C-alpha cells in the first residue's frame, strides 16, 4: 500500500466523526415533551399545557392548542403538562396532566378538544398511541397496557407487563411497528418485550445489552434501539449480534431512521447528537446545536429529522 494512502487513513481516523451544524431552528414557548410531523406541519407538545403547530414551509407558528389548567393541592391553577401526542386522520391523541398526580386523555379534532371521560383523572398514563382511527393503546406507569376502542367506549383488554422473572416492571417507553401489529416496550428491568397488539401475547424478549432502566426506545424494520440509565445505547436486530455503544451520561433520547440503517442518541454532557451505522456500528456524525437536554427525535426522511430540547428549541438536521 502506498505510504501516502496509509498516512491519509491514519489522519482520517484521528479526525473522527464529521461535525454537522443545524439547517434551521424553531422555537416553542417552553420545554418540548413530544414532537410529530403530520401533513407538512410540526406538532410540538410542551410542559406548559400546549400543542404548538408550525408550518414547515414558513417555519412559523400557525396554531396553538391549549389544555385546560389544573388545580394543585393549594387550589392554585397550573398548566397541564402534555406527556405525549399521536396523530391519525387529522385527530390528535393527547395525554396531559390531571389533578392528584393522575393523567387525562384528550382527542383534538375539528378545532375542538374533547376529554375522554372514561379515563378522566383515573390512571397514570405514560403514553397513548393510535392503532387505528378507533382503537388506542395506553401505557400506564403501573406496568399495564390498555387497548381501548373509542367508538365502542370499551376496554378490549388490560394486560400486565411482566419481565423475565414473571414480575411487573414499570416500562419507560413504547413504540409500535410500522404496521401497528406489534409493540416494543422497554422497562425498568432493562428488558425489551415485543407483544402482539391484537391480544397482547408475547412475541419475543431481548436482554443483555442494558443493565439498568431503559429510558427511551425506537422500533423500526424489526430493529430495536434503546437508551438507558446505564449510559448505554443498545441495538437488537435479528440475524445480527446485539451490541451497545457507551455514552458519558444517561441516554434519554434515541431514534432510528425509517430504514433502520442509522441510529441516533444523545449520550454526552454537551447535548451533542451521535449518529452511527446500525450494521457496522461505525460512528458517522456528531451533531452540535443543542444547549439543553434533547427530549425527542422525529425522522421525516432517511437522512432528515427534527430534535427538540428542554429549552423549547426544535432543530432540523440533514445527515
């Protein structure tokens, strides 16, 4: 091999990952808890009880949904923190804070916010996801999953999430497969379980790469990525040996691009986003732009995505 080529290879390895800067930024009114892109608009839920809608062409705020304020123990009115949103057929499914530490479930449609009375201040809902226009999955902090049919106003099942030892374990996050037929759940036992959404039967379990609480999860093309309190970003993929990438800090936020060829996570004190190749584990890019802890990712293409943070800043990236 020519000496000049050897020198170039060594020099390239010393340089490390390519640094990428933001394409543009959008500012929400407060800490962003969840983001979704739908019909050429970005929807951002906040800890001050709003869902803020931005036009992706103009980058401007075009609508703001306000959740009713709640009373605290002293009788004062406080903003109702929004924990999760999901969208289907122009309907927004919303989980928001209620009184006495509970959560409420809302549906926003045709510019009207409707409380789902069956779940009014009854459960600690962690997340809600649409299965179809009628059925929704609710993940509870009590380690339970509820499948609820809104048209029938009926709970189709209520199941307890168990770990390998047969005990319940509070799950941290859940993600549906693209066809919504299976659900991946990460829990406090550092285990990932895959369930059929039709009857909540267990399909498969993964363990060994995380050794502490799973804080976030993504699930695409049969590939799973997790972030944990153990500072590990783990990858499980059939027909490939599982592995993890070590961070400097708790890994709160992870995601996969649509083809599950790239993984992203935040595992450092500088709030930089790490991008790596899922198949060969190679670090690809380091994205610098956040000055607060990132809270969510939303891919809109193979190499384009949004990231949000605790300051309310939302950044668009191209990798």
